[in-house]
């Protein structure tokens, strides 16, 4: 049997990080495939290892996938991850403004979360990884975290614990307030709000009633589950089959907001990240807005999502 399909490889087969595999707990959330796309693929509704890493650079990609996987399904043959090789928080580019938190939580359906540095040197956390005091301490090494920004209800599970651990303010929109009723700051209505220097909150009802986009410095768009970069389509997309509140509301939100959106980096909760020149991203967002206006409600179906 091919090693990629072996659910429980021999732990003596190349101790350490040889013989990577994906175990049976995989929920097909796509996180590992985002981080190691040439090494981890999809078949029959779950991830699998396509081939073993060939060098240190590829090994780092698989390690990132392993430490992000919400079910801890990406494993070396030894079955134990070496905590000293945890790459997170992981900078997205050489600027080091945004870091990917990794350690995605099963309580947020494996959503990605981010740390974004502000001009003062402090940080904001957008959505949250799984909670642990040790992880919080790792993130704080980058600087003090002053705010935890929730994009919507589905990603609220660990918000209060992280905010309390950091001594930070917890933000959510009133439409999803029941998911974080003890939030410190509540966004209201549909008007764009500058919540801190260079950080704009754009309420975007659709995926949920209280969905919000956060855009930092006209460069980084934290879109939650409102839209994402689709590898399959090679474009910005929405997951209409898991639009909980209203796809018509999402269309109206995009139409109201699209001309005010300017960014280069698309950083979603689910789906791929993508960087494009701001004019190109703006063009694609206008085209997405036109496409979403043609969508009609459909039953919720996780299996219909195609990344």
C-alpha cells in the first residue's frame, strides 16, 4: 500500500519527520492543502500526502500544514510532532506586517486566523486559533495584542479567552452578538468604521447577519467567510452553499461596499490567500459582485464547497 494511504505507518520507518501521512480524523477542511499544495492533495473527500518532502524547504511546508491542521491529522511516521519545529506565527511576506497564527481550531471549523501589526507596534488578532496559554505567549512575543477582531459568529469560539489573556478588547458586530455577548466593542449598522489607525471595519451581512470585513492599511483584507480565493476557479469566490444568513443580503452588501474596498492581500477564514495588485483585486471584486447578484438561495451543503 502507498505510504500516503497508510493510516498507521510503522513508527520505526524513518524516525522524526520521514513518512508523512494524513490520518483518518481528516475533515477535509483544506487547511493543509493551502500550506503545502504540491505535497498534500485531496481524494475521496479527505486530504492525502501526494509525495514526501524532498528538501528542507518542502519539509517546512509540511510542518506548517501539520501544526495548522485542526484535527492534527498530518503526521510523520513517528506519529508525534516535534514542538520545537512549530513555525507559527508565520509571516506572510518579508514585511512581517501580517502573521498567520496556525493551530486552527476544530471549534471554528478549522478557520485561519491572523495577527496584524499596527503602526504603534501593537498587534490585532483577527479571528482566533485554538486556545492555549502557551500559544498566547508565543503570539505575544511579536508584541502586545490590543484587540481581537471577530469576523462573524462561526469564528467566535475562543475570542473571549484570548482577549482576556491579552488584556485586549473583543470586537463583534451586533448581528452576531449572541455568539459573543460579552464583547467589549460592538459594531452596529452597515456603515464603514475606522476602529483604529488604518484599520477599517466594513459590515457585510450575508454569510451571517453580523459578518464583517476588516481592511488594514488599504493592503490586507480579512474577509472571514464572506469571500475567498478559489484555487479551482483561479478567482475570488463565495461559498454560496454555506451562506447561512442570505445570499441576497451578501449581494446587496457587496454592491454597497465594493467601490470603497481597496486591498492587495485577500486573507480569508476558509479558502486560499492571494496577493494581487490593488487595481487587479478591485476589478475582480467588481466582477464577483456582479456574479453574486445572480445567485439564489440554496440548501446548506458543506460537501458542495470546492476550494
